[in-house]
């Protein structure tokens, strides 16, 4: 299984009661390294109401069937072995929005 940065994968990390979508944030070196068992991901949620200041909106161009947000204020450690069901990749425009939001949130 090949995992690429900016792809959207499903998994169930600790504390989640069901599988969830995550945008993969780790660099390709970590993703390709078989000895690195975890990767970084941002959780995606169906949008209910207005997007919060810390969220970036995703949509059908990113593979979702309805309004969705990517929460950019917390990066989850995900076990590679639990990733499944790749939805596709985040579009270039949304990648730029997520990068900007991460810089803002983490004061990079």
C-alpha cells in the first residue's frame, strides 16, 4: 500500500468510536519508510453549521460527498497499518489553505 502526503485516508485512532477521514500530513520520506509505523493526519468532519476559525472547508473536488471541514488545530498520530479506503487527494487550492491555517494556528 502506497500512502502519499495530502491523500485522505480512513482509520480509527485511539479515542474514536468509529472510522474517520484524515488528511495525511507526513512527508513522503516518513510515509515510504517501513520502520516508521505512524504518520501525522488532520481529522475531517462533516460540516454542521458554520466552519470554525481553525477549520478549512473541503468539498466534492476533494472527494467528499458533502460539505466537510479539516480541523487544523490538532495533528493526530495515526498507525499506518490501520489506514484504509483512500478517498483521493486534497486539491492544490485546499492544500494551500491548510498550509496557511497551520502556520496561523501553530504560529510558524
